[in-house]
């Protein structure tokens, strides 16, 4: 790949901080090395090194949207700040090509004594706009922020939400070639969030490069072309968003005892996919292929043994094992080729090797890209769950559903939730436990993913004159 195709290139990036246990240690570190150096003596360090990032390498192509996901403290925000230039790396280098707009700590650069208008001009100039360009965009910025007459008031009189809205409005209207977003889409009410998403989708459609951090796996899957998993300051894996989010969730819900082993599994699998080459870090070389049923399938319910997930991700089991996730017709026939409008049963068994309390069973239907379409749980809250299940018990969860999905391939999750100590957790969960194909139907007028049983009606209101 030529350098002209790359918007962001991160090479062996590391960021280290000095951690002092006591204030006096910081003073000693600033004074003692010089004094002992004059005496020809070696000075011990009075601090501990903490590496927020260590040897992180990847690249982002121009026009690509890449999501970064990881647990709290994994180094996501530090990485974005280094890429934006607000932090200096300890090791490695970052190269960016094009105008960068960052949605990080929105409004952090505002002067509280300045009005909103004055801060728009201040912030816009920092982001690389000329005064003439800001003049041309000011009305659009003010309309997007939607804070009314407060735009002429000092920022110190704003609520925190108003500050964030104005910060977002400025950053999002600089027409960036590279947009860097750090959980900024959680700001404001639902209407403002939708407006933010819509604007980002427009920027994406215009060919901008987007680097996006979120804890919301569904958002990563929906918005991104690729995803990167960070943990402990290291890049564990890069791949298709759905696959990376699944590995993140598996790591997130792992017990302390199993976390290291699962982490190593993820690293080993990523090395296998990339061929272990350092210069290909961050590339996808062989994404898992899913069976693609033909469009000429006969409109008949059936079971195809080849129609199964290429990779099922299992959470760590806490004395429960989910088995045999299967779809049946109401007549009891096993199927994975479904007909829209008919009713089916999704079943799985759960074997309990130890007693469990406040137990609920759940299911979820997703698209191939991982967008969550819907599902159900067996109880609305822990208080309505099965109070106690004895060791050695085997339960079967049965979910009756009507297939309202349009033709395509879909996936099913299965999960058992209960109390582990005093915490409500997954006792076991399978991602992509099963898959099914909704068969095509000749003459169907429905569009999109879900059939809402829309009935079109077109009425001639006035005929053209003769």
C-alpha cells in the first residue's frame, strides 16, 4: 500500500508516565540526579514507570472508519491524544495526512470569560480555520449547537451540556479530512445525539477518515469498517468490527483467573491472521467467510448443515454450560432456512454444575455485521428471575418468535444471567451461537431489514389535462 493511501500511520507508539508515591519523591528526582552526578554516583529513580501505551502499530486508510474499543484504562484516550498532538509520545511516531478535527474533551479549550461567539472564533482558529472561513460557517455552528441567545453570553454562564454542544458544533463544522472522536457521541439528549450521528455519517460519506473510540459495541459495528482492540496499553487485535467486539466482550466478562489466558488467545489469533509480520499490523488478511445462501433457494423451510457460524465466541462459564442452540418450527422440525411471517422456536439447554440464584435466560438476533435487531429475556429483573437452581439441573429455554425479517442471513446469541456473589453477571453466553437464512420471496414489496407489514396505496389525485 502506498503512503498516499494512508491517512494515519502509527508506528511502535509508546507513552510512559512517571508515578511518584510521595510528593517529596518528585522533589528528590528533580534535584538528586544532578547532585549525585557531580559526585560521580549513580542515582536511583524515585518513581515508577507506567506505560499507558506500549509498542502500538497500525494504519488507517483514507476514507476508512476505524473503531477503537477496550476496557477502562486500556489506553484508548491516550492514543487519540497522541495522534492529535496534545500529548508527546515517549517512543515511536505518528503521521497524519490532512486537516484533523478532534472531538475529545469538548469545550476544554474555551475561555470562560469569552462569549460563545468569541470562543467559536478562538476554537475555530485553533482547528486551522481562517476568520473568513469561520464567518462563513458561524450560522451553521450556532444552529447546530442550538443554545439560542446564550451564544452571546460568557461561557462561564453555560451549563456543562451547553459547553459540550458548542464544542461539538465547532469541531464538526471544520470539514475535517480526519475526524477523531472519543466517546463524544454520548453528549446531549437523544435528538442532539441523532444530529451528531447524522453529521458524522455525512462527513464519512464525503470521504473523510474517522477514528472512533466507544465502549458501545453496537455503535462500533454500525459505524466502522474495521476495529482495533486495546488492552493494557497494547494492541491485541485488529479485524472486522463484529469479530473484534466479540473478543472485547469475551475479555471484558472473563474472570481475573482466566483473563490472561483469554488475552493471549486473542493475541495469538491476531498474529495468525496477520502472518506475524510487523509491517502488516492493523491489516485484515483473511476475514472469516460466512456461507452465502443462493438467491434461488426454494421457498421451503429446511435445515442446511452447512449453514452454521464460522466462529462462535463463548464467554467464560461460571458453572453453567449452554448447549444445542437450535431453531425449530412449531411442529418440532429443526430448521435454519426460515420463511418470513411464520412462527418458530429458538431453543437451547443450560446445564448447571453448581447452584445458581436469580437466573434469567436470554436471546438476541443480529445481522451479519453485528447490528442488534432484538431479542428477549425470561424475566424483566433479578427479582422476577428463577430464585434458585440446584446443582445438576438442566433447563431448556424456549423462545417463541415470529420471523418478521426480510430475506438475508442472521445470527442468534444465547445467554444465562445470574448472581455471582452479589453481582448480576453472565453465567455463560454464546455469541453467534446459531445462524439462519430468511428465504427470498418472489414479488415482495418490503425493503430494509424488517418487514413492518407496510401496505402501499397510491391514489391519483388529479389527472393530467388532455
